[in-house]
C-alpha cells in the first residue's frame, strides 16, 4: 500500500538498543572526563580551566542523547531542526582554544550517538596523543615563557596600554600581548612574559605601580614565581 508522507513520518522510527545506549552514554561520560583533565592540564587558556572543563561532561552526554533519539526517527530529526532554530547560545567564548575543545566534546557525543563507537574512540585517542605531544614538544623550546601577567586599571586615571608596553619591554625578555579589553573607564590586558629572574620581574611591577597607585597586577605561573 502507498503510504502518505504523514504516515511515513509516523512509522519511520526504530527502537534504540538499551544495552548499546547504556554503553555509549557511559563511554561519553568517561571520554568527557578525560577530555576535561587534558584541557585543565595542557590548555593555555587564562580563564579557570578546571571550572570550564566541567561543561564537557554535560555537553558530550547531552549531544549523545539527542543524536541517539533523533537518528531513530525522521520526524524527530525534522523537529530538531525547528527546535534548534529558536535556541541561541550567548555564552562568551573569550579564547579560540575553548571553542576547539567544545567542538571536540560535541564530536564525541555525535560519534557515540550515531553508534560509531570504535571510530570515535580511536579518533579521540589519536587527537589527544597528538595534542599532548605537541604541547610537550613546544614546551621544550618555550619552557620559560609561561608567566601570565594580567593588568587592570579602572577609573578616571586609567593608564594607556602604550605606557604598560614600554615598561614591560624594558624589563622583560619576551612580551606577548594575548588579550586587551578596554572601555572608557576600564582597561584589562593579559600578557605572556618571560624574565631572567624574580628581581627583573619585581622591577617591572614597581614601575607599573608608579603609573597608577590603584593598578591591579596579577602574576600567574604553574611552576612558581621563585
């Protein structure tokens, strides 16, 4: 008998294997946790990486759930397109690295949701191996360039970025501006700097504080400042 399009949509669904679904959702959780650990340990983001990594678990498992349900029904697939058209994500992604890890978390959910378990696991392992090897290889050549400097200036006495750069270039061997947020009343700049010793670093700090006594300076280094 010839089916109408409505009848086709209503009947074109398949049952989801329970055991396979349980296995995939457990795998998605484990891979998301591992991804979060790698991001927290090897990421370069200046934000709180451990806090941001907690999002990977929810994103990966939710994506896996959506794909598992949608793939069994054409009607649900069409409905998903309409649902996503009214959803807008307005979370501020300040650094491209955060977006790259989010895409990887979504890719894991997509692969496991589509029941491509082996391919997903192999691709995930290969990506992590390459990522970790790249980080460790580059660290050998830039072992000292791991000091994050954040400078905040507020109020009417907001200092100019050129004055900051002049002092840093005079006292630091390497100065790399990573992020600059500036408004009429505030300035926040993040740098990656390299110095020979703590004395050199302290001299830069003293000269920066002379520009404005309300200046907020933050140094961050995983290996210790001394």
